C-alpha cells in the first residue's frame, strides 16, 4: 500500500470530517480523497510515473498535500522547493532534481520567467495568465476516478520526498525519504503528541521544510484529525486561529512563538485550547521553555533533521515541565547513540556526536553517493550535532552542526555566504558567524578584512547579494577586523571571530 491509503481509509470511516481548512474553505476527507485521485491522473497524463520528480514552488496550500499523496500513488517524488530562494539558488535545485513537472503559484513566476520549459519538464502555474509554453493547473473532469492499477505502483520502499537542505559549501543536497520513512515518522509523531482524530492542528511553518510537513501536518491526516493551514506565518493570524478554531496542537519555532507572545492583544486565555506546543529547529533554552510552561501550556521539544524525517527524539507532554532543557528521549521507533571521534560510545553526561538509526532515516542524498556514504557509519546517521544523554536516557543538545547558523528557524551555512562576499572587490577576507538575537535566535553577521584603501557598507553587501542569495541569509551587521584569527595551518578560528564580535557588542553597550 502507498501512503494515500491514509486518506482513503479516513474517507471511508468519516467522509464528512474536515481534513483541511484553508482560507475559510473546508476540504473533507471524502473530497480530499477524490482530489488526490484527480491529481494523480492529471500528473500521469503529463508523463509523471515511477521515479519521476514533481517540484512545487509556492506557499502552504492544500495542493501541496494533494501532490504529495498523488506522488505516493504514482511511485514518484515530491520536491517542495523553498520560495525564499534567490533565482540562482532555485536554478541549482531544479537542475539537480530535473523534475518531470514543475508546479508554481503566480507570485513566484517572476523568479522562474528566465527558465524556459524544456521537453522533459511540464511547467504549470496554478492561476492567472501563463507565460508562453506553460500550462494552467486545471485537471480535466475526465481525469476523475481511481488511478488505474497499472499506474498505481507506489509502495513502502519507494522514495516520496526530495527535500533540499544546503550543503556546507552552498551546493544543494536533496534528502530522499521513502514512504516507509514518512510512515515511521508519523508513528513517532502520534506517540509524541498522543495524536487522535479529535485534534485540530494549526500549520504555519512552511511545508518546504520537513518540520512543517512531517512533524504534525501529515501525521494529523494519518490520524484523521483536522489541519487548519495558513499560507505563511503571521503572528496575528496564528493567535486568532488558535482562539477561534480551538487549536489543540501546533508547531512553532521559538522566533514565531516569541512574536505571538509579544502581540499586545495576546493573553494566556486565548491559548487555553492548546494541549501542548511543539518547538525545535534550534536549541530551545531552558529559560524560554519555562516561560511557556508557566502559561500552563507544555512546550515539548523535538530533535531531528531533514535526514531523520525529522523526528528523532522528543518530549511528551509530561516531560516538558520536568525536563525543560532536554530535547527529549529517543523516538518510539528510533535509536540514538553519543560517540567520540572514533565512533566509540560515550558514558552518560559526556558530550559527543549524536548518531541516529531508524526506519525514519533518509535513504540517501539525491545523486550524491559519496556524500551519502560519508553521512553514515555502520548504518547510523552521523548528525554532526553535539550532545549527551542523562541517566534516564534523555537527550541534551549543546551545539548545532558545526558552524551552521539558525536564524528564525532557517539554516544558513557560512561558507555559502562567504563565497559570494569574496566577489566584492573591497573584501580581502571574510568570516560569517551567528550572533545571538532575541527574536531570531541568531542573526547572520559578517566579519571582514578590507583591502587597503577600500570601504564597505551593509547596504553595499545587500546589493551584492540581492537575487543571488535568500534574504534571510544576508548579513545584518558588518564588523571590520585587521586580520582573521587562524591557526598554524591557516585554518580560520570561527570561535575567535564570534568572540571578538560579541566582545565588541558588549563594549558598545557598556
């Protein structure tokens, strides 16, 4: 069976139950099942089949979920593409995955206009006037009905999600997750959240991230719950939805949650329907967790990565108040080890690299066998994250992947930004690091050594990076150094650069 049986079975048991509420319109489980069949037949007519890639560029939408389950039937892969990417980044991703079909929303056509349709890619826009050679998304009525059995070849071991995550050198890596990995992840989510058909889940995280797609949204549809979906996050709209829709579960990164709590009209009484709030994507401080818990709403942390689908460890409701600084225990269907540089297990309380094993772990990186092999050791995924387990088996994450910056829930790899900044004639050397920020968690800042007689402004940097790099990756501050700290082998000491920036900031505030 493929994953679309989740919707088919729920449609049989409770056809009129709301599956998705989006912009004031409800889609029942029966209607969703019919729309998935319609979508699958339409994609098949476009040549999508086993092993094909369907790329989607757009905000959160029921269409993304219809495409997902249609791909599950066809044995093809859905590649949800970040709408925050600049044109060059987007081109690299699409060149890498070579989609059979590319579906986009009208606001993102401007980014794609330079990309002419090819003989192998059907380019489709969801509305408006299409450019020459493009189609408008409009599955014909004749496509209604169940997909013919010879075309429905999806199975548990078939790849279903191709989700791109930046590499340390800025080269995109496509993480491949199978249908079985998504099923396993959904089972972990159900255990974490005590998820049932009575839940009402608010989705505001972008579903081009596995966090937005897989932590609660897909698991909720598996459970027969109702998903209230917003195109993108708005603190005001999220708060209104929680109160009016009687939301029971939602995933919010710390920056989003802080934005909601900072609203002048926010009060604990408006959040009473929530049984718990799930948070992750960055290290959640114990102080912040206690602040949320004090409102009477447990803040349950989840740990994982795109490569783990993403749920690898989590807190349940009762753990949130007892261990506010922990990322939780290993997931129900997952194993975790802490090892040293020789991959030898470390004792309780000792920090080391976090390794993960389970059916939820990726099958590999798309067309990158060397990188796939490097990511595993004896069947264990090497996360690159550092942490330890306590005597009760709960995980504490002490630092994120080496050098990575997490700003507002988005990952930024310094080398990607540095490569482009070195294109500037004024820049001799550059080092990009994260600086603590109350709202974003971290902000991107750049330390620069200028060439003799040169100058540089933050506005010039933004102009240099415009349309080349997503704006959340742009440095918000410039700090000028006389030289970069390096070791005897010439390796950059990022920690020393970060310390110099923090010291300078502290001196300015003194």
